[in-house]
C-alpha cells in the first residue's frame, strides 16, 4: 500500500468541483438537485478511511487526537468566520431585521437540527455540522473498531434507512439530520475498503452498473417506488452510484494536463471555501446585481455570482486556509 502522499487522488479534486457546482446551481435555483452534498459525504467517507488505513499500515495504530485536530484545522476556521460575520458584522451593516438562530446551535455544531428558517448565509452550513458529527463518530470507530469497518458501514446504512422509515411514518423532516446521511458516509467507507482490498471497477463492469442504476431510477417513476418507498432508498442508491464512480476513476489514467480537467482539478482545491462562502456571495450578489444594475436574468446572475465565488474562494485558500493547513504537519 502506498503512502497517502504518494497516492494522491487527483480525480477527487475534479469530483469536489463537480459537487460544489451542483450545490451552487441548486442554491441559485438553476437546477433542483439535492445530492451535491451526498457526493461530498461519500468522498469524505472514502478519503478518511483510506487515510486511516495508511496510518494503520505504517504504525499499526490510529491517533485519535491528531485526526481530530487535522479535521478541525481544515473545517472550523472558515466555518467560524462565516458565523462571526453573520452574528457580529451583518447586523451592524443593515437596519433591516436579520433572522438568526440561537448562536449556541452554531457554536456546538448542531445547527443541522435547528429547523426554523433563518438567514441563508448560515443555513447553508448545516452540512458542515453533519461532517463534524460524522468525524467524531468515525474517529472513535477507527480507534477502537478498525477491523470491523465493513460491519460498521453496513450498520450505518441500515440505521439510515430505518431512520428514514421512522421519519416518513411520523411526517418528520430529517433532510439535514446526520443519520439521514449516514448511508452516504457508509458507502464511502465501503468504497475505500474495497479499493484497499484491490477491488476496482473496469469499463466493462461499469456499463452493467450504470444500466442497473438507470433501471432503478426508471422504477422510481412507477408507483412501486413513488413517495414513501423512494424517499427511503434515495440516498443509499445515489450514494452507491457515486461510490462506483470513485472506484471506476481509481482504475483509469486521466490526463490532468488536459486544460479543462486541470482547470477543474485546480478549482476543486478551493471547493470548501466555495461551499462556505456561496451563501454570502449569492445573497449579496443577487442584492447588488438586481437592485443596483437591474439584472433580472437568473442564469446570467448565477454565472456572475459563480465567478465571484471562485475569486473569493481563491483568496480564502491562499491567504487564510493554506496558512492554517500548514499546522497540520505537526499532527501527522
């Protein structure tokens, strides 16, 4: 097994960019696609399990403290910057009432369970809370139950399905709840274990897999999978599809010198900043471009906002994130 530094998955940066683009287009009301987050969650399960595997191969142990600090250094600085801006700067910049959630939800990273509408700039951070809650859970599993990751992943998927059944029966909205997305993380864990075991998907088998997935999606249009049933298996099915894509891309050589692919790969490095700041950019971009310049075409508005978002994420990555990420070397 190669060390993680030697085996950097360049295609993951491309996938991160695609995921953030889907998320942005959904939040800009260009498309209706709720699974940009699903892609991120599958990727998280895959990458973190692969890294944990490498650590066990090198040291025959897992350092829970170092893992937690590395995740905190990557996730929390931008998260708390957005929280600080929302609670302490925005109210001073406008005379309008700003609807905020109790700050305790954001300080404790549990805002994904606060269901009352408030400013979009904050609401978009629900998935960061989900990620952090997953990190706490999976780091405990890496530390004490590493040899049972397959069983844990299948348990996560099962719990997620039953949680959805419970929510559907009781008419509870659980989209932002962590257990709702446990199936995505579980699929990511299984995908990493399959990769570590040498299992890859070739071009011949992926055709059959795509046919299978498309058949299931077609069935979803029938009464068999409508409403109650489809809402239960939606996340697992889409997550499995994303897991197959990851295992397929692990098996092929991609020319990252290609201008377009290289461009997407580079943008993928800024994906976390693009996610965190998109609420700010969409909110103020729409406000300024519509009110000051009279721009009413939503598609053109979204293009301009996306270009601004790339610029903001670029600045964030080079002037904030990279400086903080250098600290991770002390917790390897």
